[in-house]
C-alpha cells in the first residue's frame, strides 16, 4: 500500500505583538521601526550628555515654521477666565495634569474668580474644592496666601513683572513664565518636563536644568516664533514626543531631529533636512 500523505495545515500567522523590545509602526503604508528600548535609553543618554549634532539656524527656523503652519494660534490647555484664574490654575498644575486641574477649577472659579473672593473663601473651602488634585493641602494654602498678597500689595491685580510674581507663594520661574506669556504677551518660554525632554532628546536645546534649556531656547528660537514657542513644544511633547514611546512616525520634525533613537526616516524626509542644512551654509 502506498503511504498516505499527511498534509499539515499551516497555522495562520498571529499578529505580531508590539513590545518594548521591538516596537513597530506603520506610516502611510511604509513600514518603519522604532529602535528597541535599550537602544532608545542609550540614545537618550547620549542626547543628555550633549553629544548630538548641533541644529543649524535653517533647521531651527524650518522646525518652527512647520509648528506655526500646523497650529498658527496655539493655546494653553488650562482653563481660565482672567490673569488671576490663570495664575491659580498654573499653581495648581504643579505635579498634576492639566486635565485633572480643569476638572476641579470650574467649581472653584465659580465661587472665586478674583483675589478678594479667593481670600474670603478661605483655605478650608479651597482645600475641599481642589482635593482631587495632588498636593492639594499645600496648594490650597498657597492659593489663599497669594490671593491675600495680591489684595494687600498689588491692588487685587496680578503683577506684570517676574520678580513680583516669583515672590508669591507657590510661584516659581516656570509659573511666572506661563503667566507672563499668556496673560501679558511676553515671549517667555516656560520649560516643563515636556520641553526639558524635547530640548535634550532632539538636541535643539541641551541642558542639565530647566533654566539651562530655557536660556538655550531663548538664544536659538527665532524671535518671530518666540511668543508661541513654548506652546508648540509643550503640545509636541504631550502628544507626539512622548517619554516612553515617542510617535516619531507622525512627528512633523522627525527628519530634522538629531535623536539617534528615532524611527528611521524615509529618503524623502531626510532630503528636507539636508536642504535646510544646506541653506544655512
């Protein structure tokens, strides 16, 4: 008898899982691969030590030209109705998300949208209204205290000056920069965790401290883009250049970025970078 042939049925290929060691993405039908987690960490370390190539003036201008084209009038995401509520919202946002702050502030600002009202509301009531926000006890104390100072020393107005702002309880350089920029139209750059990461990761503004990165950005960002620069960078860090899994495949400045851990760019994109670099010579 002839031996019966046995046919093995091939199992359908299972979809490949995305893991930390091998993230895969698709970009307009072209496959692109994000480097493994270990390689990304090495790339981040290299960036943090200032070992990346310098951006040319033409590349920096091109990056912000793209940000401006994609979002001509960027806005901060903290809800507020006047300079005072902006100041309070930024103070509350320290070590908290904007979304979390925005959930708590409507009830607070309905009762107290001026320093006088906030001071009268009192620490206990403020604490109750913001208890969903991290460090709410300290923040309630600071909000009431700064409100009392605004009434006593500034006529109930938010001062238009860095020194006066930073003298208020709970207000540091970053908070002052946000208020000066949004409330008073000053071309300041408030360096938060997102901008600090982007500055170092991309090589755009390398620094060991937020102040280092801020000063470098103020030096390299073209003046006509400076007013909105911190909004563009914060939003980019919040939604694209993420800490653990940067979305290089959707990044509008990927071809300009110097981070060695990014998604491999298509030849067309790298040509843009070369063109921008050449224009600066």
